[in-house]
């Protein structure tokens, strides 16, 4: 049994490794280092708080969207890589943060997140992601609130 599991694990790792080598692979994706202080200003300026909440960041002048409230930068049970974070901003329909939540997408499966691609500059995006990424903390599954049985 142990050997079957080992063989399974090795073949899965090889499969994943080869996925990463394709032409569509995010391997090698890299943006320059941003300024997180400016990123915070970008986050407020573009009114991301209308649909999102972020620990410790408030601005009462931003009107809240009545239907959408997505917590960002929280503890995740999987690693949120830099590339995933950038993708969730410029291509939000690519992968839904919470696929089971119908409130966040249209009946066609398109994210209800506002499209910022024509307004946000690349420099602003770089700073914004530098600001947001440290808010994502990786928590192994057993330690989240979804914990099913006591350890
Ligand atoms: C009109 C509402 C709306 C606005 C405004 C908005 N978002 Fe979103 N955002 C969403 C929705 C809905 C989702 C969840 C579905 C998805 O992932 O596309 C989401 C998801 C995200 C996620 C992934 C969530 C996670 O952590 O798993 C990030 C990151 C994000 N938004 C960043 C931003 C930033 C940065 C801004 C401002 C520049 C912004 N959003 C503005 C609606 C919005």
C-alpha cells in the first residue's frame, strides 16, 4: 500500500512538473518590486473597499456595494502566489476565489468584479499587489475555522 501511494505521489508530481513547463505556464512571471505605501493609496483611490474588506483598512467615505462583500487577504488554506493575486485583479473570471458563491458571478459565470484594466496603470498595479500580497497568510487546512475534527 505504502509503495502504491509513493508511486502515485511521484507520478502526480511529474504530471504537475510537466504542466508548469508548457508555453502557457506562469513560470518565469515576474514584475518589478513595487511600493506598498503607494499601493495602499491605489487600493483606496480605486475604491476596492466598495466590494471588499481588508483587515485594518477602513474608509467611511467609500460607499459599500450592497450585494457584494468579499474578504480579501485573509488566511487561505492554499498558497496565494504573487501570480495568482495579479491574475485575480486583471482577470478575475479566471478563477473564482469562492466558486460556490453565485452572488459573485453572473449567470454566464463572469466575475462581478469591476474591470480596472483600462484605468489602472501597470505601475499602480505593481504597487497595489506589493501592498496586498503580505495580507495573504498560508494556514494549513487543519488549523482553519473549517477544521472538522479536533486534533
Ligand atoms: C464591483 C465590485 C468589486 C470591486 C469594485 C472590486 N472587486 Fe475584487 N472582487 C469582486 C468579486 C465579486 C470577487 C470574487 C470573485 C472573483 O474572484 O472574481 C473579487 C475578488 C477579488 C480578489 C480575489 C479574492 C481572494 O483573495 O481570494 C482580489 C485580490 C480582488 N478582488 C482585488 C480587488 C482590487 C485590488 C480592487 C480594486 C482595484 C477590487 N478587487 C475591486 C468584486 C469587486
